[in-house]
């Protein structure tokens, strides 16, 4: 095995799990901050985008965070999710 073959095997990247969902009940920037903080409090949350006007959310997270964990965090913050 050549040295660069081993490098490629040990340094390959795996795709980050991404969850896409719709958050309901947000009315203003305060609501957006609450739900953003609730999601970011989960371990392993990477990039997060939430559109206030539509509720569309895209969340990159570690494989140890499930979609159900994200749903619970949003609901515990007082918002709906679908």
C-alpha cells in the first residue's frame, strides 16, 4: 500500500446527517431565537437554517442525534413540527 492510499482511507469524510422539517407557531424573531436555541442545545448540531416566514428548517447534526430528538426539542420550546 502506498502512503497516500492509507491517507485517503483514514481521512475520508462521511456525509453529515441532515433533517428537513417545518416548524409551526413562530410569529417573530423572538420565536425564531427560542426554537434556534432549543435545537442548538442538542449535542452535535452543525449548520442550522430556519425560515421565519415558512417555518422551513434544515438541520445538520451528528449521527447520535435522531430526528425524534430534534422534534422533542422544538416541541419542548412550545412550537409544532411536521
